[in-house]
C-alpha cells in the first residue's frame, strides 16, 4: 500500500471540494428535505427522509418502513438536538431484524445535527484504518470502530492528532469518504 499524505487543512479542503463537486445534487436534496421536515413526529415525513437518505447514500436498509416506524416511536427530536450519542445505536436496532443499521442511523442523525454525529460507513472506516496503519502514535483496534461511541472517540482523536478540529464532522466525513473511495 502506498503512503497516504498526512491530513492537513489544505488536503482536507481539496477533498471537500471534490466531494462537493461530485455529490452536489445528493447533498442538496437531503439538505432540502431535512430543512423542510426537521422534526421526527409525522410518519410520512420520517418515511420520506429514511427512504431518500437510504437510496442516495446506498445504506442498504431493507426494512425502510420499519426503520421509519422505529424512529417515529422513539420520539428522538430532543435527543437529536442534544447530541445524545446512544441515539445512533437505538435507531440502528429494529426488533426482529438481525442487521444493525449503524451506518444508516449515523447518516440520519448527522443530517439532523451535524455537530454531534459523525457519519460511520465503510469508506470512513477504511480511511481511518489506513491512517492508523502508517502512524505509530495513532492506535486503536479495528473492532473498536464497530461501536459508534468508540468510532466517534477515535474520530475525535484523529481530528486532534492531525490538527483538524476546526473542521466539522460533516467536513471530515467528506474527506474520509473520498479517501476511502480511493483506497
């Protein structure tokens, strides 16, 4: 594997610009939808957001209606507003379905509060692992990334380690997603 350039403000900005250029309509569509339906009370609004985020982010939630019902019954708006970290896990679990939809749940929460919820997906995971593998003082076990709380903690350490704390989770996600895509 080739050595990755260490993240810095300029590199992250370049990757953000590339992401924005390649994904402009997707991001605008979801942004518009969440602004139009910011609350999570009405089933049809939740269902529409779940369906659109699932399709545009290729999250592979097979039980879209059940996911929307799960979100509606949890009355999540206060927890979203307050950045309740356990909410991602709570949303990701649909009773009687074996899959944990952590990736989708992190995306759904992120779109409602981008300051509190980084997006967890395979590309971000791949990029973080690649950086870990070339750094002596950035250590964690791969298995730790499977738990959202630990993922966010590791991402915070990543941002601190590379002096990227002035970027939002959304911006870092764009960088990691593009890096992961390259890998």
